[in-house]
C-alpha cells in the first residue's frame, strides 16, 4: 500500500495548493479519497470522529440496491426468452439482461459524474458521493429498451436542473433520479409508456407483448399474473423494480444499517395499504378492485418507497415529518394510479409531489416546537408580572 | 423525559468507551514553576490588564479584569512575579504567565462571619478574591454578571463524557467544603440550587443538604447541565440561570472557610497516549509541561487536549491547563491514510454510533483506542435524523445549526439558542456523516447573539 500511496502523492504534486493545477484538485482528490481515507485530522470541535462518512453511507445504499439490480438483469432476459418461447438457462437470461443494462449504467455514470466533477472544480468543493447512488438508480427505473442517448440526456437534465441549479448535493428539492425518469417520461412518452416498451425487444418482435400489470388494468384487461409472481418479480416493468422480494431485502439492509428511514418506509406501506383497502371497498373499476396487497407489489411501489422516498435530502427531515411524508407518499401513489390511469407511474409522481411538500411538512413540525417554546415564555411573563 | 419528581431518564445519546480511562488513584502533582491564565478560557471575555510584567503578585492578587464588567477580576493562582504577558494579533492578550516564588503568600479576605453576610457582601468577596469566574450563566455560558439574580443555580455532580471525570472520587474528602459552598451560593439566588446526581452511583452528593436533587440516568449527554435545566427549570427569554462545576463549589467553600482564594484543580490525565492514567491534585493554571514530565505522557505525535475529548482545547507543551478543565487528554494524532477505509463494515476498530460499522456489537465492553483522524472529508449536509438521535433536548439541532449558519437571529432565538451551549453539540460533531463542525457553528451563532442581542 505504501508504494501506491507514494505514487498518488507524486501524481497529486501539481494539484497542491499554490501549484499550477490547483483548480482541478477536487477531481484528483475524488480518485485519491476513493482509494484512501485521507489523513486529515480534526481541527475544530470534537477531537475524535466517528468512522462513518458520506462515502460509507452512499456505498451502503449501493449494496442495498444490488439484489434488486441483479434480479432486474435476470428478469430482463427472462421476460424476453419467456415470451419468445425459446429455451434458455439462467445464464442466457442474465447475459441478455447484462448486455442491455450495463451500457445504460455506464452512460449514466459517465454523463453524471462528468457534470458533477465539472461543478466540483467550478465551485471549488470536493466531489460529493450522492451521485454514486443516483447514477445507479436512474438505469434501474428506466424501461429496458430506452435508447442510451435518452438515458444520457435525462441524467444531464436531472443533474443540471434538479440538483446543481439548486446549489448541488444537499440542496435539491426533488429526488434527482426520479427527476431523470420524469423528464424522460414527459419528453419521450412513446419510449416510456404503452405496451411495447417493458420487455426487451418488444418493439421489434411482434410476438412479444410488454404490457405492465397497471397498464393492463387501466386498459380494462384481465391480469394474468398471480400475487406470488408479482411479489417475486417475474413480471414486465422498469428494469429493477419488479421484484418486491429483492427490493425488500435491500430495504432490510437500509433499515438495519440505519441509512434509510424506517419511518418513511413503514409510513409509505401503511399509507398505500390504507388507500388500497378503501378503494377495494369502493370497487368501481378494475383498478379500484385490484387487491390492495397486489397494489403493494406492482408498479415499483416498494422500490419507490424504499429507495427513492427515503432520499434524506428531498424527504422530510424531522421525525414527525417523516411519518407524515411517508404515509402521504403511499396514499398519493394509489390515488394517482386509480384516478389517473394514464399515469400508471403513480409512485414516481407521488414521491415527486411529496418532495415538493416535504419542506412545508417540516415547517409545520418545527413551527410547533417554536410555538411551544414561545408559549412557555409568555406564560412565564404572566407568572412573573 | 422527566419521570416522577426530579428523575430524568435520558434516552437519546451515546456513550463512547475509550481506552485510557483514569484509575481511581489520586496523586499530588509537584508545584509547577510557572502558571498561566489564558483569557481565552472565558467565553467572550475582553481582558484589561491590572499588572505589568515583573510585578510581584500574591495568590489572589488581581491580574486583569473584564472590560464589560470591571467588577469581575481574575487573580493569580500562585505567589510570585508576572514574567510574561503574551499578546497575539491586535495586541490580544493570549496568556498571562506567573513564575512561582514558592513562598505561598496569599491575599487574605475576611470571610469569618459568612453566615451573617448578605448577598451583596458575598458577591463582593467572590468578586474581589477572583472566585467569581467560577460561576457561569445561561444563556451563552459566559461568566455570570454580579448584577443578576438567577432564577436557579445548577450543579452537575457527574460527567458522562468519554474518559469522564469522577467527582465523587476526587471530592470525597471535600464534602464539608462542598456543603459550605452550596450554602454560600444559596444566598445568591431566590430560587433553588439543583444538584444533578448520577442515579446509578450516588456517592456523597446524595447527603448534601440545602439543594434540590435531580437523579439522572442514561447515556451522554445525560451529565450536561443543559439537559438538567431543560427538564427541570427550562430557561425562557430574558431569564438567567447559573451553573457551577462541583470542584468550584468546593473552591468557593474553601475560600469562605479560610479566607484565601482557592484554586484547587483535580485533573484526570487520560487517553491512550498516557502511560498510567490517573488523577492528580493540582492547581488552576498548571503548566502542561509540568504535567507531561510528571505523568509520563508520550506527547510526540500526540494530540494534547485541555478539557474533554469532545470539546476541549488543543494545547502544546508550552501552554497551560484551561481554567475550567478537569481533564487532560492525550491521544495519538491520526494523520495516516486508510486504504479503502470507507467500505461499510471494515475498520471496526474505530468506534461508531452508526450501524454501517460493526463496532456497535462490542461497544458496551470494548475500550476503543482512537486517534484524531477525521475519518472522511467534509461534505454537504445530507443525512438527516442522526443529530436528533444523540440530542435529548426538545430542540431541533439541525435546524438550529442551519439558522446559525444563516445568521438568522430571530430563528436562532425561536429554535432555542438560549437553552444550549456549544458543548451540547459535542456528540453531533463526533457522529456527523458530513463531518460538519457543529460546535464551531453554534459558538459563532452564540457570539452573534451576544453582539446583536446581548
């Protein structure tokens, strides 16, 4: 390790303070701190610090995403071979999926990180690790056949408009990954909805029908999938959201490590269940009478609630606020599905909507605390007067 | 959370178990050759000198006073001569150094009939002898103003800090003086004196009279006065509460018993760079060098801290122990790189309050050796909820920090800046994922409040 360290220190020479390429230091530091936790010591405040840092936190989220991603890659191949009727092995399916999905991930990271590095150099701060998660999330929630340039454009839009325009990491109002998807959804609807996009090659091979469950329901068609298929995830959909099982496994990682807020996750499922049960009782159309349990398993609801709604920057930040935010995400998701079948992406729109309202929720929670304090002050004045 | 009468059970918090806790052994530290008082030990103090270099002083002779309140004087901890007045930028006084003449001469004050003395006379004696700075006020943790009448006085008899100080052990022979100090302080308030006691080991503090006892249990910061005040007698706009360290209550007691300024300071010398951590009987202003030589601290490439590890002041061998410090820590510097140290669940030898490390599994028993590595780099504030987990007050810590960063005085006030001091944010500093300097931000915020609101 010592030799490697010496090489890095040598390379970093011209990027030191006062040297020729000082401005580009953040870009080099990003690679250095990827290999080594820096030798910085405490200067102010507490003399000792916790082992945690933002890298560790973000990488934990990536670990939590991996089960869903791997299943997503397999399912892409599975859906393709299943519908074409060819014989296939697990490996065939996995390779088919990999060829589709890995390029998307590469495009997402290259485009996003380039912009992030650029802004870090421009603003003179270190590169924040947030994009490591966003960059993986974006391909995971796209339809499999979306052209790579659309992925790149959506990424650029999300990083520029949703994140950097607001001041960068920690300042954004909307979840950047969902903003990327929303951008693609509204800019290129033909690639993002309908019955020809959700299974690999559905556009090119006639025998493949790529309708999602929510799409079929909205069209008033019969759903041919069982609840267990919905739960385990062998259904068409966006790349990595289909398997509630593996998404839940990731959720478990987030909850056990404390990285994701269990309050938001539980709140989201409670909200969606309540809304689902109420609509079941009402039961006017196919979507309303679709069992509330199935509602939890389809349309990426679990994926959205566990990985997107828990984004700490765009979610509510207070403990009470997180409960309210989570429950409302769940309720709005089902509401949008049922009342606006043109948008089966209920969960995406519900989270983006609640992202906008999260600061308001927090405002009222904090305001309550302030009022309690001010009330104590006035009571005290009356007492002493 | 407040239980039945005067019992507080703190639930939010975290204990950091560190290697190098002091053994229960109390040793006399040899007299230091030089003593130093740094005006920086007193928050927001602007000193005005009363003596020149080479002036002869006795123990209890005034050295300087506070520009904002000339009645508050600071006196010499030893008899000798003023050998240096070190100044920094803009002639700011950094340290006043007194060389001891080993004669032990002291100014004497007539304190015999303290029982009969009224509030005014007691205050006068405390001010003249230099004992007044022992009393600090909330809000802001500045030295109390002698013109005020506090609504109550809080003494916390225990510390929950890492490598904490055991007052019960160090002051066990000073029970009478403690009681006397309490009796004197009682005359300065119309309200009560609250004595916070560790519910798990009560010790002699449980026998003290003339106080209202609060029994506290739970993890750090359960020993912080802010927690006790917040639960028992919360501070409102315009109100003043005073706090005194237990050893300084004893100092006040000794002063009224003997008539001589008492500046006794027991120091717990702790940390993994200390060969045999134990307690030392010493005096305010002892030189760090004296301590290093006698207690055998491996100070090369070590961080020396006067005060506790979470909020103490970094010192060098040429400096002097801080006025209020009861602990002196020495831990290794952490200027080393760690290969792939950010991978979750690796490097579990570093204590962590987060579950992205496995160190929590053993954290109850294992004593961790720590260094001063930042374990990461400063980043934007991203993670939420981690501050609230270790902040047992009904205050939103992150929102308050943000209000301080924005210099929004109205919001700082509304969010409870009067109820906290920077030290309460020690654990937040420690556990911050984004490595923010919470204590520094809060300190700047309080400075702004002092300037704009007063």
